[in-house]
């Protein structure tokens, strides 16, 4: 075919109504892409059994890999610092592993027995604390509703609870026993394999991003490299910062509760530190048992505990968190609460703990894709000054 006639026919086709209004229409293109995306999702849900082996593999590999990544972000800055001090990387890793083992041994010998004794005492005394709290609420409100409610609850539920527990034990199946054995096996696999994964991450972790970049098309490699770098930066800041802040919060509560003479100070401090890994909601939940124990002890103890909470909040919000975490994630507190609630609903405890860094990763990927689409589509031009609606319509018509 003659090139001139081909170009002429192409030009005529590009001037047709079908080309202008349908094929070359950006809105139609977006709708078609969206339809294809949902169609692919629907097809994947119909053949989900194909991915079941992948889910089993992730269930086995995922826990040791997650804990190894957490310790990697915690230890890697120290190992890099030791490496700059002319230590070999293997020697620095061996030093950190030795320090970790010594810490675990010291905790098992000194801290765990204290926590065990305090937990046993707290579990035994908790019904007494709770009943005393109900009595104090009744006397404060000049009513017996709380005590009557607890009596009725105890009378109606104790027998039913015992019956249900006996029925559950009697009806325990081989599947339940297998699930328990599988959980225990998974715990041992995680404890055994996590140190090996951690060692190779610390040793060769910096080689992973360049290795992944090799599988990315050449034109997209700069943007992919930027994306991997930003994800690594955000996740490392969050994981390292949250662990340091949680340890600091637990230490502050332990010291504060010990100074005011609150019972179970060490256990309550560790409990508060662990729950502090959940932003906002964790601090609120951690305060409940300490406040109940303080209320039952005396009104003066309640005032002292409230002072400890006030001091901890000032230190955490004004000094510790801004200095360690800062505002690296740039996520609004309301969004954080919704992320925690949705993550907990979808993925349980793991969703609560890892929902925020997961959201940060998704946010980075979506932002990078949107930047690419903005450059590719030509719909967005940051250099243009704001224009009114009439001028915008004229520009759209000129482009068409």
C-alpha cells in the first residue's frame, strides 16, 4: 500500500466521530480499563483454588520473614555503624547476635520469673479487684445496680459456661487437635528459622533492591528504584521508631508505677509498652487495668496513677515520639484509627500491628503510579496557573 494513501486514510479515520468521541476519549478509556480490572478480579476469585498452595507457603514463610525484617531494621543501623568503625560485617552481626542471646538469657533468668509471679497474683486477685470496683461505683452513684448486675450475670452464666466448656471439650475433634499441633509447629519453625533469615538479611540485605531492579523494564528502573528506596525509608523509620518508643513507654510506666507504689508495676509497664505498638488505641487499653487497680487501692493512688499517665503522655508526645519518629509517615490520626480498625477486622492482630506500615507502602506505590499516570495522560499540568471552567472546556475541545 502507498504510504501516502495509508496516511491519508489514517487521517480520515482520526477525524471520524467514533475516533473523537469514543476511541480517543479519556473517560471511555478509564471506564474500559476499570471494567477490565474488575473483570480480572472476578476471574481471580473464581479460580482462587489455584493460589491456595501459595497461601500455604506464605503461611509457613511469612512469620519468620516478618520477624526477621523487624529485627533487621532494628539491628542494621548498629551494624552499619560498627562497619564504619572498621569491623567486618560478619563480626558486627556476630556481636549483635551475641548481645541478643545474652539479653534473652538475662530476661529468662531475672525478668520472666518476676512477671510470672505478678501475673499469677494478678489473675488470682482480679475478681476481688473487679468486685471492689463495682462496690465503689455503687457507693459513688448511690445505687446497687452494678452489684446486682454482676450477681445476676454470675448466677446465669456460670452454669452455662461450665456446660458449654464441657460440651466443647467432649466434642473436640481430630481437626482441633491437628490445628493446635499445627500452631505449635509453626511457632517452633518461626523460632528456628528466623535467626537464619535474619543473618542473611543483615549480611546481604543491601543486595536485594538492585537484584529486584534487574527484573524491571529499563525505562521504569529509575522510578522503581526511587519507590523501593522510599518504601525502605518509611518502613525502617516506622518499625525502628515504634519499637524504641514502645520500650521507652514501658520503662517510663515501670519507673512511674514503682515510685508511686502501685502493685504489679513491672507487668503493667511491659503491658503498656507492648500495647503502645498500636497507636492511640494501645495507650487507652493499657490504662484500664492500672486505673482499676488504683481505684480499688485508694483515691490517692488513683491521683498518683493519673499523674504518672500525664507525665508519660507529655514525655511521649513532646519529646520521645517527635525526636524518634517525627512525622515521617504523614498520616492523619483519624486515618490511623480507621486503618487499625479495618486491619484488625480483616487480618486480626497482625492487621492491627502491621496495618500502618502496610498502608504506608500502598500509599507510596499508589502515589508513584499516579505520578506516572499524570505525566502520561497529560490531564494534569502543575506548571499551569489556575484557570476557570470556561477556559478549561475550551482547552479540552482544542485537544480533541
